[in-house]
């Protein structure tokens, strides 16, 4: 059995892992250009392929972005990942703070009980944000490097889509209700259905939690903003594939920001008085 698993793993490394190249790493959303360079040392490893060293660099960058006070270098796909802190950093730096991670214990090299707790939170968080995965929590806290490598590849391909594609600004007078339309297109030959989720300030809202786009169709999707305060507020609208057909659509995220540029008076109260009183 182990021999067949090894053969299957090598097939995946050739045909699946090789899709991760220096070229697409440079174009990957969420990683600045100066951090997406493949160093000479990354091409000379006698342990990892170039694709695997790219994944390790990607993990290291996002972990250190979130944990800037305690940076470290990720150099393997088992021991450095089994406490789940790297996976939590990936999700937070691409998506934000899903509900499942609110009681995550961000402790490196924690005990087994904490590792189990954290691994369960990661699986729940991945499902919460709309990524379907084969991984189970025991695959994380009691790791096989092969299993976690495949999980990392999946996150590498899915999480960058959670970086907002565009910023939608809502200029408004204080107290006004403003509606903006986001254009959604389906260039495929099959209908695509998306789950719609709002995160951030409740000043932003949508009318429906699901949208279906027929083949070749472009539709406007309305997002509303109720201006309550003059201070800028932010939110996100997230579209994730409902996976109802054969077409697999990537997630789409749009950032929403307010711009309250004027305040209208609630009422005008006239008042007569003397400009000065002589002594």
C-alpha cells in the first residue's frame, strides 16, 4: 500500500506541484514584488524542488507579516506546520479573522492538546471561508509532510483569490442610503452560483445571500451603504462558489469603503440677538 501511495505522490509532484513556477509566483496577489523573487539558493536544494521552495517562502512571508514581532523561517512541511500557527497566519493575511479563529491559540510548539484545538479551528476556518478540502484536523497535528504539502498547494491556489480585486467607494451625504452595483460575469458554458457573504461594518448590506449567473451573462449585483457616521468605515463582499455544477469558480472579493463628504443640517433654528451690549 505504501508503495502505491509513494507512486501516486510522485505523480502529483510532477503534474500538480509543477504548476507552481517562479513566473506565477511573481504575479501572485498578496506578495510584494521584492518578496516574490526566486533566490539562487532556492534552485540548488538537494531536498526540495523549486516549486516546494516557493511554497516555503510563501509560508514564511505570510507568517512573518502576521507575527512580525516573532519572525521565523519555515523550512519543512511537517514540524513547522503541526501547531497550525502558519495556517492561521495565511488565512488572516488573505481573508481577515474568520469566526473559527477567534479562540485560536497562537503558541509555537504548543502541547498536544493545544495542537488538536488549533488544528480543529483551522479546518473549521477553511470551511467557513468557502474552501473545500480533503484535510482533517488529525492530518495537521499529527502530520505527514506529503499530506500537508498537498494542503499547502491547495491554499496557495485558493487564498490569493481572497485578496480584494477592486475597491468600491461609496460617496455619500451623512444620513443617505447609497447603492453601488458590482458587475459579475460568467464566461463559461455552464451556470455558476455564488454564496454571498458580508464582513466588516454593518453599514454595508446586500439583499441576497446567493446569486446565479447564466452562461455568457453579465449582471449587476447591488451593494448598499447607509451612512451613519462621517468617519470612514470599511467592509468586504465575498463571493464563493456554491459548487452546484461541473464549473469550479474562484472566489471573488471586493473591498468597500465609505466617503462621507458632506453633512446636511437636521434643522435650521433662527435666533435674534444683539451683536453687543453697550456699558
